[in-house]
């Protein structure tokens, strides 16, 4: 794994259904980045039986979050919807290796949260870990780098659970594959995005499927040259671009279901 994920839940016995929790991710470098989020958990009680042991349903992030970096700790209030993220270009400038990728994820939906990030790295390491939550109409940035003192690239896959607020449940899994090779005489930058059924594991099998499979069933893949790719799902659309450089920038957008002019929906459904 390229990073660790931690969750902690708090319960106030005086307020039935009043829960809070912490989400966190952390990079695996010696100069680590730790991202923390404080969020509310909504409990839904549909019967007297559930009153004693009500089911928990996570709400999207509300409250305060903070980021601990090599320069110190910075706190950010989200009470007024302010974004704490930097641009992809600013984050990429801080990565000192020759092979790395910075991924900017824009959640342009109104009803979906991106939760529970997972990372599998075929080579390289996590430099700036994924934000634990990407709220609706917000953008967050993460970055992955080659291992220092090793002739490797930055190659892997990351996923987010897609949490639909109206259903109050996870519905699908967003997957993002990236490959920044060490040797450009043999390889090129490749990237892919897709939406998989709920619960799809972020592992070597997913990476190999998105990198190698000729039949692009639940994803789309392309060699990076700055042009865009589009994956049209059942509920959401995903769009992405990637630069062809060794210090690559990848930009991903998640949209509510839109009709793409000229797109062959029947062909992708096959």
C-alpha cells in the first residue's frame, strides 16, 4: 500500500444519533504528510429495535480538518465551504524526483462524496496522500513519486468509494490508473479512469486490468498526450487528461450524469 488509512468514531450518549468521527491518510515517506478530517455520522433509527443499536451512515465532511506537512500543521475551517486544497501545479512543484505524477480530482457532482481512498503501487511511493474525502463541488490533490535512488517509475492505481447522499450509501467505486515509466525509450505515460461495482478491491489485479486489458469494460485507457478521455457510467461520468512528461500532471473530473455529444453509448455498454 502507498499510504495508511485511519478511522476513529466518537459517540455522545446524551444525544441519541449524535456521532462524530475522524478520517486520516498518511504518506509512507520519511518526511510524511498526514491529512485529518473531522466529520459527522448520521444514525437512522427506523424501529424501536434500532433505537438501541441504530445503523450508522456516514455523512459527508462537515466541520474542521487539518493537514500536517513538513512545514508544520495547518488548520482549515470548512464551515463556510472553503477549500483547503492547493492546485496540482503547486503540489507538483514540491516533488523533487524526476518521475512522478500529481493528480487533481474535481468532484463536480451535487450528490456524491468520494470516500475511503485506497492505493496500490506497482512501483514508487506515495508523496502526498489522497484526501480522505472529496466533497461535492470541491477539488483535492495527491501525488505519487518514484523511489529515490532507484531506477523506477511511478505506477499504480487508486480508488475512491462513491457515496450517494440521497441513498445514504456507497453505490460504486471510482478507479484511477497511472503509469509514469522510468525509461522513455521503452515506455510512455498511460492513464485510465473507470467506475466499478461497489466493493471492488484496489490491488494488483485492478492495476493489471486497467493497464493491460484490451477489452475496456469498466474503464477507458489512453496514452497520455494532453488529450482527454471520458468514461460514461450508469450514474456518473468521469473525464481525465494527463501530460506526457516525467513530472506528469493528471486532472480528473467526476460529473453528474451528462449526455456527451457524439458518444457511442451502445458500444461502451457491450
